[in-house]
C-alpha cells in the first residue's frame, strides 16, 4: 500500500511541476511592458498625462511671464500650447496660445474654457488671461 501512495505522490508532484513550468513562461509573456509616462521630449516639452501636474506647471510658468516677451521666449518657458489661434487685425498679426490651467469637467479632455489665453501682437506678448482675451 505504501508503494501505491508513494507513486501517487510522485505523479502528483510531476503534474504540479509540469503546470508550474508551463505557467512560468506564460506569466512572463503576459506581464507586458512597462511604459514610462511623463517627462520631456527631445525638444524639452513636458508630455505628462497627469492633468493636475500639467496645470500646476503651467500656472507656475504663467507667474514668470513678462510683458513684451518674444513668442519664442514664451514657448521656451511654457512649452507646447494646447490650442493656437492666429489672425490679422488692422495689419497686426494677433496670435493666441491657450495653456491648460484648471479643470471644469471630469471628461479627460482639454477645452479652451480650461485654459489661460496668452495674447501676442506681432510675436510680442501683450497680455494674458480671460479679461485680456475678452478685450480682443
């Protein structure tokens, strides 16, 4: 009787080892890849998907803005705008960059009403904020 029990134990052990050996490669293959999200791209622009971090960073950069900064200086400071509009008004080129600074809806989308506008005339920063935008 001991031989039968011992044989059953060995068979069960072999089956367990076989299952483990088959499962190990599957778990490794199915574990997938880890993708780092956030940071800066080759041009130095932040591409973090965490909207709260982006809003905080944009607000901090807005505090560093000064009137008469060049368009290039502002883009170097602020990074890529969420929206960019440009038009001609009385022979002057007006450009408005919109940067996300607050959230109004929990929809995962960025809309202009969640952004602070920066207004340029002929590539020079003239003003920013909703009041300035309404005066255009």
